[in-house]
């Protein structure tokens, strides 16, 4: 099953998303500047497992209208909640990838009853000061471009060519002071961290520190995976996340 593109309106804002499948909803908060096309290798597996797999374009990025200078974590979280309302979704499994992890986390804290579970893939944030954090992330992204291979880099660039550099940088900089630990401590749903062992953005020390904020949190380390995990290690990513979701659903 392939991702189908849709458009709707939130007030006077055009919203674009891609989805496939049916069943319990899985909503992906994508990495910075990415759209559903980046996750096209994940969608068929989730649909086959009986899930409705949905990826919205975030405000100012892709096909969803937003501020020209980008949006912050709180605004993006509110957008995700409004997006659930638009689709009539009461409870969802969240997947937050990279910067999207911060957006999904905040949405789940604002509306805890709507979160079945939380999967954080290569979550951003960090234990460094703001300037050092930005430099660390930039270096990690550069490293990812070297190890990910041309197909993954091409998939990223396919989305990036449609993104305003001002909106991209504005969204990134607005997220940089955010501290995900506070949101993690407030979560009320099962949590899976899924991280590649070669991820230089979400390094082991940071992920293990994050996980200590959540009782019962699991960490799945995908050997050889990098920051573009859902794309570069799609099969392993799909198996790990779907297994986690199925365990959550069986327990409820």
C-alpha cells in the first residue's frame, strides 16, 4: 500500500498529509523539513500490520501553511492536536522522528488521553548549552550525509528543495532551547526509544539520559543505523516499532 496525498483546512490554513491503511492510527511527527514521502518505506509494513499510517506536513514546511520564519515546539504541538481533530482521531500511537520527537512529546503532554504510545526515533534536544547543541546537531547531520548513502540523501533532498531556508532555520532554532526531559516526565503512556548505533545527533549518552525520565521506557538500538533510521534501516525500524505497538495494544 502506498501513501496517498490529502489536503484539508484548519481554519484558513491549508494542511497536507499522506496516509495509508486502516485500523488504530499511527501519526508520525516528521523530522525537520521532511514529508510523508520520506517515510514511504515504512507505510506498507504498518498498513499490512493493521494500522492507519499518517504523516502530516508540518507548518511552514512541505504543503502545510505556516509562518514564513518557522514555528516553535509549542505551536507545532498545538498543530498536531488540531490535526487529530481534523481527522476525527481520538487516540493515536505517536512516532516522533528527530526534531519531530519534540513536537510529538509536547502534543502528548498537552493531550495525554489521546496518546496510546510514544515512539521516539533519534530524538533531538540535548544536554549541552544551546549554542553547543546546535553545533552538535549540525555536525551529526553532516556525518549522516556521509554514511547514509545516495538513496537516503536523495530522499532528504527531494523534500528539502521545497522548503524555505528561513522557515527551516527558524523552526530549528526555536526548538533548540526546548528540554524534552520535562515532557518525558509528564508522559502517561508507554515509550519506546529507537536509535541507530551510528546516530551522531541522538548519541547514546543523551538517549539513555532521556530514558531515565520514563519508568518502564524501552530502548531499541539498531546496529549500524544512523539518524535517518526510518529510511536507512526501514525493515528493522518497522519490525521494532510494529512489535512495540502490538504489545501496547494487546495489553489494553
